[in-house]
C-alpha cells in the first residue's frame, strides 16, 4: 500500500519512490544512499541485480514444486465468426489486480508460481523512457499521462523507430503479453504477420499477465484510451501530420485483430478504434481550420481583384498563402479518412461479428463516435446500417452501445436530414427497445424514442407504450419513461375532457364558486377571471394522470378496482419532477371537494374508482415532497429545508379542509384510509402556533368516530396509526 501511494507522485519525482522501495527491500537507511540520485545509481543497480537473482532462484523452486496448472486458465479463441467457439490454451496465468511493475520489483503478495514480469525497470538516474513509463502513466492517470504523452512525442520527433517500438510494446503489455519487447529494429525488419506469430507464440509459451484486471482494471483501460488520444493529438498539433506511427500501429492492430488469443484481439480492436477516433478529432479540427482559411483566401482574392491595376500585390500573396495552408489541411484530412476507411474495412466489418460481446460493443461505439466527429463522411447508410443491425444483437451490452451511439447522433439537429432514411428503416426496432429484457437497455431505448418524438423524427403514437413503463419496478426505467410520458399527459387529459362532454364554462364557474377559499394566493377577483376562461394546463394534466391510471388498471385486468398504492406511487414519483400540476395540491383538493373525477368518468363504477385514484395520487404527491429521497444533486441541509417547506404548505392547506373531506367520504373506506394517512405528513405544531388546538382536537375526534363507527380492515389501521 505504501509503495502504491508513492506511485502516484509525478514522474519527475520517481527518485523518491524508487529510493524508498530500495530502503524497504534492503533495510538500508537514507544515509546508506551515496550522494543523492547520481551517486546512488551503481549501488542500487548492484543490490537490485542481487535481489533479482535470489528471486529468480526462489521462483524456479516454486515452479518446480507447484505447476501453473493450479492457476486459472483463461481461454483463447479461434478467429471469430458467428459460430465461433472458445478453446483452452494451457500455460496462461491470469494475475488479478497487480501491475507488472510491482511484479518485477518483487513486492509482497505475488502469487506463488506466477511468472515475474519482464517489463523493463526504471533505474534512478536514467532518462525516463520506454513502455514502463507509459504503463505507470496509465496506472496513475491525470498529469502523469500528460507528461508521458508530451515526453513520448518528443522522443518520436528525435527517433521515430524507437518511439514506435515503445507504443507497440505498450499495446502488448496492456493485452498481458509482458514477456515480449518490440524494438524499432524489429519493426523495420519484420512484417506484421511475422510479428503476430511471435506475439501469439510468446503468449502461449509464457502466458498473460493481468495488468488491466482486478479492481482497477476498468480505470486502466479507460486511461489506456485516453493516453493514446493525448499522444495522437500531440502529434496533430504540427502543421504536417506524421502518419508513420499511425500506419505502423494500424497495420499491427489489423493483424492482431484476427488473433486466436482473445485478450490480444481485444486490445488490438480497442487500439484501432481509439487511434481512428483521435485521428478524426484531428480531422475535424483541420476541417474547421480549412473552412476558415478558405474564407480568408476568398476575402484576400476579393481585395486583390479590387487592386489588380495597382502596384500593391500583397493581397494576392496572402490569398495564395491561405490557399496553400488550406490545401495542406485537405491532404491531412484525406490521409486520416484513408486510415479510418482502412480500419473500418479491415477491422470493424469483421470484428462486428466477433464472439466476444465487448469487442462488438467497441466496434459499435467507435462507429457512433465517427459519425459524431465527422458526419460529413460517416453519416451515411454505409456506416449507419451497422448501428441498426446492432440494435438486434443478442448481448445487451452491444445493444446498449448502439442505442447510446444513436442517441448522440440524433441529438444534433444538423444531422436530421441525413437520418431520415435510417429512421424509417429501423423505427419499429427502436420502439421495441423500450420493452427490452435488460433494464439498462430499455432505459436508454426509452430516452432514444423520447428524443425522436421530441424532434419529430417519430410520431407521438410511437410512444404510447411508455405509460406501462411508469409502473415498472426499475427506477431507472421509470425515470427514463417519465420524460416521454410527461409530454403526452396533457394531450391525453384534453382527450379525456372532450370525451366526457363537460362544458368548460360550467366547470370553471363551479370551480370559482368553491375554490376561492381553498386555493392559497387566489383572490375572488382572480377566480372570477378564471370563470370566463377554459381549462388550465394543470387541470388538463391532472385529467391526463387519472386517465393514465385508468389505462394501467385496464391493462392489469382490473378496470373496476383502484390501482395498488405501490403502482400509483411509482407513477406519481416518476412524474412529480416533470409535471408542475402534481405540486398544485390546492387544485387536487378542490377536485376532491367537487368530485370532478366523477364528471370525467361518468360510466358506472368508474367515477368512484377515479375518485380513489385521485385521493391516492394526492397522498403519493405529498409523500414524495415531504419524504424527499436522497440525491447527489441535493445537499442534506437543502433537502431538509425543502422537506420542511412541503410539510408547512400541506398543513396550511389541510388544517381547514381535511376534516371536511373525511366527513364527506366517510362511507368509502378506501378514501377515508387514504385521507387519514395525510395526518402524519403534516406539521402539527402549526396548530399550536396558530392557536388552533381546538381544530386539531376536532380532527382527531372525527378520526376516532370513523374508526369506531366503521370498523374494517382499511379504516382501523389507518386511524389507529
């Protein structure tokens, strides 16, 4: 643990962890180190060689006594196809949670029988270079990756072949092949096919090290992509982009993408995907720079034409310079697009059908990022069809990657016209994703359909099934469905009001007569003004919620019964942050007083059920506000403040209305039980502060009378509580 903490120091301070490691391993004090970093090199190297020789002997004895067969044996794969199987490859040793650098340094806790890493050491006083630094930077992340990317770029400008060997070895180390180091001479003398044979032979003979496995494996994989991105972008800052390293890495990644060793094949696809993505970042920058240069060239040409008879030829020279720079940008863009197309045809089209779901997901995600970064070329049916096919992949991870990629592409308004054909072709499949068997896929699928409906790519009728998702046990799915449902609730409410045949003028006039004293902040003047208006948006939304609850009850096969409280709670809590009407408690109380749901659903039996749904919706809305769930966006102090405010508001509203409502519905056990459960949610101290203890006593007396007069399994538990 002490060593791993020291590993997070900047690369420029690597003398400290190396020295401390030397002290911990040998028992020497700081005084034993001669003359600081420079003087300590020979002594440290000598002690390390002696230590490693002893460790080699110890490891040999362990290997003689205990075979590697006791370790977990990860499998290898043939070249993947639709019916590809996974074969066993003996000799692979999977190290969990330990980096190769710590393995080489002989740290405590190394598995017995595991082969020590062959990664080169960093020795005090040496120039920090080589693939070990790239691995350390990948482990530490942050500024270490910035330093490593800049240092590697500098070394690449000084000596290309050596720097190429570093990144190729770095790629192999991340795949677990740490016993093989590739040099610049190897790259110059060997072809990619021969190098692939050497890599596979090394993997079979000496096994794989689990550098990017265990608890920190995902972070290392993310940092691996990030470090590649930073190195490519550092190279892209130059005017003339050097494609030598890109061609080398792309060629090797293409060859290794067909490897029988799954981990090697996986890291090859990841590398090809990330290199191409980083190149397209550069291409997009060059594209925008080219547009600016061409505009400047046109402006300079216009100025030159105005002065064509004069002695001043400076504008023409400027126009020529701008045009030359734009042509240079065009050449870089063409080279990048050529590399991307080669990777697409050689890697993506074959790995799209790989047996490993993670590899397929990498391909799909990369295609989505290509379309987002450079839509001028890649937003076409040639590439889009792969995302459409991935929507039907057998693995949820791949379907999720495809949906997320499409969501990002559809999110840009400028892509609308180019996506029309694709939308028409795969609209049915995208709608089906809302009911995917995997919750995480169904959630993002619902978000995608919501986006398509909002941007008019799909009609609103495509999202009708979203209301069934509001009662799903998965909170993530309910939250995703609430966005689409909230936009459709108001229209459903309007349809319900029109179907009921209620006259808006009569309804609003009746509301003005009864709600003047009920609604806080509403004066008699505002009530009279409302009587001449149509229904408010809040009233349409409440009507839409009641209609939705009725539809859910019909779907459950119990149209004449109120929905269970749990389902109503799911629906109301999901919509509470999307619909302001669920915070208009005075309107809901007014509707219960006037029995408005009975007018909206006048059929026999439906009126009483709708009233109970309204009462339960009111209870769930109040409960959601009073018992505000914990959230990362809300601090504890702010959350308590909102809870207190909600209790205060509901108490002020109900202190004069709750007793009347209980008396009104005392013959309905379900409504009484629902209304009585509001009392624990109120701030009863307000009765004392307002000197209305008598009113609270009357409320308790009413509850007591109801409990003893109408004793049943619904009233008694609610009243006694």
